[in-house]
C-alpha cells in the first residue's frame, strides 16, 4: 500500500505539511490518551515515509463517527480545499467519518493534490484502486456498527423478557439493593405507598400536577436518586404519574433510534410496535384500574395543550433539544447567574431567565432574541471598524507573536510543573516507606499520575506548535474580511450563527434598568467580545487576545418616547419655544404631554446628579405591579451555586 519515500514531495519544496485526524467516540471505556496514541501512530507512519522537516496539523476530537455535522469535518474539508496539506493520514478511514462520505472527502483530497493514507484499512490514494478500497472499508465499518447495535438490543430485550434484567434507573418509591440486577430483586418502599395513594386521589379530583408538586415539597418528600433538580415540579409529577412501574408493569422499548442521514445523528422516536411489559406484582404502589383512570383523565384534560402540528407533524421533530439559536442557552441573568431560555412569558421569540420559571429569581422580564442577536452582530462589526487606528500596533504584535511562537513561557511553566510533580512523587514514596501502604496514598498517586498524563499531552501540543507555523492575519483588514466571510451566508436565526457567536461572545449577562422617573423595567446587557476567537492561532498570543477583547453595554429595548425626544426638547426649550410648538416640530406623533414628560425626566435626572436617566435595579421595585413573581409563596431567591455577580 505505502509508496516509497521519493514519491512524497512538499508543495513548497521545503517542509512537508501533514494533517492528522484522530477521533474517539467518547464511550465510558475510552480515554483521551488513545487520541495521543493515534497521533503517535500517524507520526510514525510519516517518519517511515519521509525523512525531512514536517509540519503537523492535528485535528483530534471526541464524537460519533456517523455524525456529519461535526465541525472538524468542515475543518478537514477547508484544509483540503486550501491546498495546504501534502498528506492527510488517519489510523483507519472511520476515524474521519464512518460512512461513504469518507469517499467524497478522499475525492476532494485527490482533486486538490493531497494524498490520503489510512494504514489499518490499507488505503492509499496513490494507488489506482483507492476509491474501491475506501468504499469497501466504509461498508465494513457501517456493517460492524449495525450488527453490534442489533446484537446489543436483542441481548438486552431477551434478558428483560426472560428474567427481568436490563433494568431502568430507579425512581422514587423503590429501593434497589447493591447486588440487584433484575426487577425481581427490586423492593418497594412501604412509606411511599401512602404518598402515591394520596397523590393519585388528588389528581383524580383536581387534575393539577403543579398542585401535587407543591404538596410534595411541603411534606419534604425525597426525590428520585437520579433527579437533577432540587425539588418537585409539575412536569416531574406528570412524568412519574404515567410510569407503569407504579402499577407493577415495568416496560422496555418505548422508543428506538433512527438515523438522520443528512447529519448522521441517531434520533429517538416512538417505537411503532409499542413497549414490552413484564408483570412484577411485588412492585405495585397503585392498583392498575386507578392508575389507568387517572392517566386517562389527565390526558383528556391536557388534550390540545401541546405544540400545534405544522403540515401534520411536530414543528420540532428531528431537532436536537440542546441545539438552539443564539442567544438561547448562552445569555445569563446577572442576578442569579442562570441561563436565558426561549419562550419568555408565553412569547416564542422572547427569552427569559430560567431561574424565574423555577421560582428562584425575581427577574421575569423577557428580551427579544432577534434584537439581541442583531445588536451583538452590529457591535462586533463596529468594534472591528474601530480597530483601524490600531493597524500598526496590531501588525507589530502579530510579527512579535510569530517570532515567539515557540512558547518559551509555556515551556518554562511545564518544566516547573514537572519538577513539582517529581517532588510530590518522592515525598509520597518516603511517606509510604515510613507509614506503610494506606488507602489515601493510592488516591494521591492516582491524582499525580493523572497530572503527569495531562502534562504529557500539553508537552506534545507545544512540540507541535513549535514545529509548525503560526498562521495569523497580518492586518485589521484581513481580520475583518475573515469576520465577514464567516457571517456572510449565515442567518441570524440559524444554529450555525449561534455556534460561531458563542465563541466570539464568551460572556452575555442581562440586567434591568429603569428611567429615574419610573416606568417599565428595561433589559440591558453587559457583553464581552472576544474578536481573537475568529482565528484559532490567536489563542497562543495573549497580547493580541487582550487587544481584541472588549466589554460593552447593549440596550436590548427601544427607549421610551420621553427619553428619545428628551435631548431635542431640552434644546428647543432653551431657545424659548413653547411645548405645543416643540411637539409639532418633532418627527412622529409627539404630543404636548410627551414634551412635558420629557422635561420632567430631564429635571429629575439633573436633581439626582445623573449623567444618564437610567438607573440600575438591584431588587424588584415595590411600585411595579406587573412584577409579582417574588410575592408567590413558592418563591425563594437562590443564585446559581458558585455564581458571583460581576461589577457593572
């Protein structure tokens, strides 16, 4: 398969540029160290083929090989099309992508003069039969995956049917002994039976799951062992109410996965054949008749309350729950530290603090998601425009970074940490010799070994950086061109736009302000812009990164009319013009009353000695009747654990 050394020649005639692709799926038995093993294997192959200077471009990731929406695949394609790579190598073709799309990528490589080698699959695009070899290897990888999946599913379902194996995670009301492997070995918690009986009686009468959640929290009923939230909620009550385990009928096979071929994702869908149940009378908390009756009543009461179908299908069908558009799941509440989520106060295009939904934050004021995304994108362009005056300074910093790309400070830090670990190991050995083996020594040794592996990975990264060339833009104009190129074909509402913006905007905190004369509460954002994230090489240049980092304030609201016209009203009043005439001169539908309010606002601002009419709200105002969440009996303000408010 592998051709002689004289057939590999660098494009530039000096340094061979090699791309290495390493990937692990991320399973429980896989470790990141295997990524280093794959990289080392690839470097050894290159060393056997070429004995001269080599510049390595390593793309090491964790993800499923079937996934076609992985960003590293885009990076590989861009490198191939740029004609920067002389050679692309991976242990096997499935490390790049597990499917026939690998043949498409190899075709791009061949078209752009890049040789592809996958030694474990005996693939080398220098061979005339490379395309057949790639397709054959893809067939083997896909077939192995499919057969393994079928075998595991059949094995688990057989165990469930035969002796109640392959159990689900336990819920509240059940005790699972440590040695238990089947449902027959599970035990019912007797104290939970009375709770469930009262629970179902109340639901049958009132049909309100949130009411049951309040009752459970008041009685301090414990949650299930795998619950992530700290208290009962209406959604949790409904989910547990429909679990047939309560009537002694555990089930398996409610859903199965289907492949979405456009992205390669495996998506769970409802099993058309329905689940398989097993009778376990010793686990009954609720009689089957009562269980079925209550769930039927709830289904009828909630009928028609879900998302309305579009063209006969769920509008969110096939969309991953964790994939959202900016600024969803990225914006944070300045008061409690929790993220903002879509669906603020019933408006699908608004976001609100998730803590207010859980009665843990009083800030229930929503923000318009499209306005926030537009404001951030405009701010990024504005900041890049303002960098024109720093073009000479920017160029000098980039040149200095190119000279210092060896990372002397990082090298010295690695040496200091290596010496420290060596000292710790020596001290540990002395302690073991003096006091004998103890359990605590084992934990300390495991921690030291983990830090040694981390140091080894960082040292390899530094060596690759020193061997390669730092690719940085030479001017602000090139940086702006990179920005415009990234955003040109992206919609504000696309997930790709959000993925890019999350790197450029590491911090996005929303807080509330109000005009000093009262009125509605208005959302304002404190945003950190990291323009250096546009170019990966800037991560190695702290001086440039600090130059390209900004913290700005964005108004996520339309100013009230009296504030919009205040400056013009004050100017015209100083000229001796009456208020009615001022109202007629101003654009829009401005009344004399609005002019009077603008003057009152200006006087109030000057009396308070303010430069801006907006004042920060640190707590809910007592005179704003629309904000009453903090007056609910369920409300308890709790900031996110570990969160500390930043200074504004």
